[in-house]
């Protein structure tokens, strides 16, 4: 609308009939504004990426300094869990997630990853120790991963299948171990 | 000022979701957390921490400056600032660290680089363009009536005023001053 | 059943609105006045109908009908009666009904005026008002229905539906979730209604503008019909903004009143164009110029109202809070598109008809200064608009969010606002059509001396901040000039008519209420500026953890921590309330009770400051933290906010000034009629 205003002033100062370029500019400005709003609206209406969609690519730098690139993980089932140390509901599921990880770890074709959202490292480490979490965890640097998945809060968990397609999204905490295995097992053909 | 309007949308949530998200976004600051500072005289004061925090925004409480946000996440951020200050970091270094960790949105203004330059450049340009247009307009309007009214005695200038009241008032004023 | 009744009333109003749109259009096309009258009656009817619907919600709210989903989501048993009533606008669905209700009040009011001289406007005013109303009602009926109830199936599953699904029965939750704590404040009784009034009432000037454009009767008639509506709308909007600031200051607990939050800015933008319009409309009345520009401003103001409502209600702006995903968004987008495109088409269609011969004899004439004023207002608008929209652009193009916060707005708008203050000081002294440096200089030197003395006094008091000095100079100049205008006006009149000073002053104001009411508004803006300078430039703060009996010093103030009590309040709060005693320059000045409320039902904390407010400064104490159980120590954050009270005092002056300017006049003065003739001549030429 910035443009719209200026151009309308411009037109007013014209002594002959409304100039064509002025009209074009005003309509163009309006069109740009509406397009922007439409795109923004679509973005908010979309919500988090949903099952059936291709999972966004991401690179997670773990607290140990290891880099995990989603491109290298094809063929594995990925359980991507967003959490934070200040998040009370996250604590409900922390132990279950670790138990599930212990259960699947030996198979080698399931990988649990924890993404620490808007958190500080000392508290995050304390949280990981408290729940003895052993799967790779890393900070969400620049909140890039959370933005790519358009998460709305923590905890949220995304289950990605062997082909890199989202098969399940869990908004809010898992309430039991069986709930976790129930969404992973079908992907493993069990 | 209308901050509540967005927050009222909370009311739209179904019961389950409300409880869950509320717990996430408004996790209560645990009383006592910030009291556990050491009493080292060289330790950064609350004011030093707040001076930096007031120009930062944490994604968990959008649009509320970090120094007054009451969530646990923000309390942790302030603790982190304190820790970095204690290690002798400068304000700029601390901010750079936060940008690395959490993205440019933590800053109160976009960093001056890339596309962000538009933020700073567009308003002045638009304003100057508007000023120029207005100037041109005033010029062209003057040309329509090129008679230099300004040189005439004030009475005549006043006479062309459509507003009788103003003219009268102005005239009264002139007389009163004579 | 009350819910069904209220829903029925909504639907009937919706149908009546649609009928009104159709009947008005048909009557106008076929030249059958009876149809237009019928549409007019329909528009009159919308207000009582919607009153019934709104009343139904209020009854449901105060009688704890928690089987109604909306009631359950915004009230709880422990809430006091007044909050249950205000919960009408505490959530999306209810506030939309409230919004429509207010709009119908204006729509009905406008039907009651005398239309004899403006019959041709009537059908179009009806079409615009009722289309808008029908849209908002449609949002309620199809998307955000406040009467939806909770139904439970034998399986235990609970669904939200308006009507009973087969095999289910009504589900009665034991209690509701309660109102958002931020809204549990007496200020919420008045702040949203004012803001909404300001928003919805701009539909009337817009409707007249569209009517003028469609009918081609683009002389000054529509301007004079709408200017008083605009003034009222503007007053409500201004009050809504000020009250919002007050509420933020009292409740949000961050020591400020305005945070340049996108949602705040959304309400501020129409105010900017509305204010610009109130000034530039005078140029059209006096000089017959700027018809196009005034049309643009009215349309822009209304568009910004709709745009702001869209931003706040669709969740486009802040996606973390956008979990309130609402289907309102796309519908609203459609409505915005319709409004913008229709307005722009009409405007461009009539662009040449709106052309008026412009003459500008002096760069210092009042009309030139008013144009500068418009430039500054639009400049602020561009800054605000750009700041709000840019994060959206950034996110779309780079995928990264950015924050555009207070430093940006303050830096960009500060000089523009200072320019407005300067204009506010100079423009009242300049004459229409003609002013020179000499005439202006003669008028301004006395007030300028006063302002300079004020600045010197401030410097003598030890204040050397250049921004503050500039601000104080400008503010003092505005006050001096405005008072000087009253003084010399009354004096001149007194001399002429042999009246005493006060009689002359009274007569002066009575005879030109818009002008002198406007000057009172200028005074109130100067008071607002004093408050803003005080808090923006001279605010200081400190924070400290105190043991009981210890104290914290900030400037002349010392506060000491006496005690802290933690207890449960009957309305579902856990309250931690500290007692601190405050000394100023060593003298005790009383106790403050900053507290932290924790609402169990919403799991949300609220920080309520303890404030000692005087004309000179506010001492503002926040309870940040405390040691549990023992309460031996607690952390406080204290602010010293000089002069902030002037803002709230200024708003009373503001109301007074607007009432003087906007109060309906008994006699229709002949001056505007002459103006119209003059003004319309160049238009036809």
C-alpha cells in the first residue's frame, strides 16, 4: 500500500486526465499487497507439515558437535522430536521416548533425533541427563528446523519413513510407550 | 495495546489443546530460580542483564521484550546473558551469539544485511518521494494563479477568504493592534 | 432455548441485511422509492435484532451455560458478574457478534437522519453498510458461531455442533476455562468497545464516500454529511487507543504503555489517515481543493480498519500465536479484496470528476501547512505499514522471521512526530490562502519567547538531552500558541462587541466550535507529548533482589521490601502479593502492593505492578520473583516514569475538546452553504 499512497498523490498533481502509468501502478501495488497477504495467509493456514508430505530437509548439529544431514538418512525411519527444557509437557514423554529408542536402536534402521527448541545449553544438558536420553540431540540453530516444519509449540514429534515422507505427526506429548511403537512398527513392516 | 486480541484467540482452542499449549507458552517462571545467584561482587547485576535483554525478543513470547517476559524460557535466556557477561563477553558478542543460536528474530530490528536493507530504505524513499510530489503539486498550483497575492496588502488577501468568521476575526485582531 | 433464539436472531438479521441490499438496489434501479424505504426500515431493524442476539449471549454467559462452547471457553464459575458480561468480547465468536451489533447501531442511527436533501445517497449508503454487516454476520453464522453447543455421544466422544447430532445428548462441563487473565481487568470493560466503536463507525463515512462516487454527486455535500460522523468515529478510535495504552501500563507489567506490537499498529494506522482526513477536509471546505485526496483518505481509512481487523483476526502476522487457526482468514481475505478492488475502481472511475481547480498562493498558507501535515501523517503510516508487512515479506522470501520492533519505529517516527508538533504550533497562526514569513513571524514571536523561556527553565533544572529539549520546545510552543489564539481571539472579540473577556471567550468558542474544540484537542496532544517525552527519554529502571527490610534506590525514590504473602483468591487465582514501602527523598510516601497472579484454569501468570502516580512522575514496582515458602527475599523491578500521568490527563482534555468540536449543532450555519457554492464552481469548470 506504500506504493498505492504515493501514486495516488502523484495522480492528483497531474493536470490532465488520470495517467495510464498511474493507474497501472496503483493496480500493481494493490495486486502485490493482496498477493503478499494471500501467501502469508496460506502459510498460517497450512499449519505444520502433515503426513503424506515430503519432510523438509534439515541439518542438525548435535550437542557433541556431530552434523546430521537428513539427506544421509534415506532408508531409515526417523523420529524427529522437538522439545525444550522449559517445556513441562515434554517431560511426560521423555522417558517413553528413551525407552522406545533403546528398543529400536539395535535394529539400525530407526533413528531418534531430538531438536531442542529455543533453549539454553546448560539447562538442555541437565534435562538430557535427568531423563538419561542417549539418542542424538542438538539445538535448533537459528530456529531453522522448527520453521521448516512450521511447528506451533513443543513437544511435537514427526515420524519420517524410509523414503523421506512424513508418516505421522504427533502434536503434544506421547502419552505412552505403546503409542510410540504403534506409529513406528507399521513402517518397519511389523 | 491490542495485544490481548491475539491472545484472546487462545479462547478458540478446544479444551485439550488449550491446556497443552498454555502450558507450553506460558510455562510459569519457577519462583526462586533467579534468586540462586552467587554473591560475587563482580557478578553482572540485574540491570546489566536487563540492559541487553530489553532489546531482544524471545520467540516463545513474541512481541514482549526479553527483560519483562515471564516465561521459563525467557528466564533461562536472561540467565544465559548473565553467564556470558560473567565470562567477559561484550553486548555485541552476546547478541551475535543469540543470533547464531536462535536466528535474527531475537533482535529488536532486522540486521542490516541482504533483503533486510529494504526495511530501512523504503520508508525514507517513500517519504522523500511524497515530499517531492507535494512540492511539485504546490509549485503547479501556484502557477495556476501566478498573481503575486503575497505582495498585496493583507486586507485584500484576507478578503478572498471564504470563511467570513476568520476574516472578521483577523480584521478585528488587526484593529485591536492598531 | 436461549442459544437457538440467539442464533435465530443472527440468521434473521443476516437475511434482513441481504434483503436490504437487494431492495435498496432494486428500488434505486427501478426508481421505486418504496423499495428503498423498505430497505431503510430493514436497516433500522438490524439493531434491535442484533441486540436480541447479543443479549442472548450475555444471558448464556452470566447464567453459566457451559454446554455452549463459547461460554465454556471464556467464562468460569469463579468469575465476577461484570467479567462474565465483558466475556462477550473476550473471544473471537462473541467479539464478532459484538462488532456487528455496534455496526448495526451506527447503521440504524444513520437511517434516522433527515434524508430529504440527499435521497440519491440513501440506497448506496444502505448497500454499503448492509453488505459489510452481512459479511460479518456470515462469519458468525457459518464459521465462528457463538451458539455452538457441546454434544456427547454414548461413546463419550464430545463434538461441537449447533444442532443435536443423532444419538447424542447435551454435554455439560462442570466449569468453563475462564477468561484469558489478560482480559480480567476493569479496563477491558471499556477499551475494546471504544476501539470497536472507532473501527465500525468509519463504515459510515466510507458508505457516504462510495455513495458520492457511485452517484457522481461528488461535490462537497458528502464531505459535510460525513465530517461529524468521522469526528465521532475518530474520537472513539483515539479513546480506544489511549485506553489500550492505559490497560497495557496497568496490566502487562512491562513499565510501558505502547510496544509497537503489530496488533497495536493495526489499530493505529486508521487513526493516522483519519486524523489526516480531519485536517485536509477543512481545505476542501474552505478552498474547494483536494477533493481527490480527501476521497482517497476516507477510503484508505476504512480499508485500514478492515485490514487491521484482518491482521488481528486471521493470525497472518504472528504465526506462533496462529494456533487459533480460524477459517475466518480466507473469508476475510475475500472481503478485503472485494473492498479494495471496488473502492479503487470507483475512485479511478470518478477520478477526473473529482478534479478541482487548485490554487496555492503561499507556501506558508494554512492549506499548504495542512498538506505538510498530511505528508507527515502519511509518512508515519508508511513507516508503520512497512514495519508490519516486512516480516511477512522476509518470511516469504528468505524463510526466516525477523522482528521489527520499537527501535525501528521510534527512530523513523520520532522526527515525523516532532514535525507534526511544529506544524501544530505554526498552522493555527497562519491564514487561509495567504501568509508570509512576515505575518507569521509577527504572530509567532510571543509564543516562541514563552517556549524559549520554558526550555531555558528546563536547562536550568539540569536537563541537557537535546532530543528532550527539542521536544519540550515544540510542546511548549504548541501550548503557548494555542492559548495565545484563545487569548487574542477573545480579546479582539471583546473589544469589538464590548464584551468582557470571559463572555467573549465563551462566544468565540460557541461560534466556531470546530476550530476551538480542535485547539483543545491540540492542547491534549501537547499533554500527551509531555507524557511521551517523559517516559521515552527519562524513564529509568533498576532491578534487585532484596531480603526483608532491605531497600532499593532509584533516583529520588527508595523502596524497601516489607513482606510477601502467597494465598489463593476465591476467583481461581493464586496471588503472591508483596508489601513495599516507598520513600521519596527520605520521606515516606506510602506503600505499594505489586503482585503476581497465577490463574489455575489457564495456567497463566500475570504481573500486576504497584504504581504510585503523581503529576510529576510514576514509581512503578514489579514483583519479578521471590523465594518460595520462607519469602525471605524477593526480586523487584522498579521503573521511574516521569510525567506519564500527563498522558492520562491529556486524554480527558481530549474527550472534552472532541465533544466541543463534534457535538451536534442546533442551527445549520449558513457559512458552509456559501462554501459549497464557491467550491463547486471550479469543479464544474
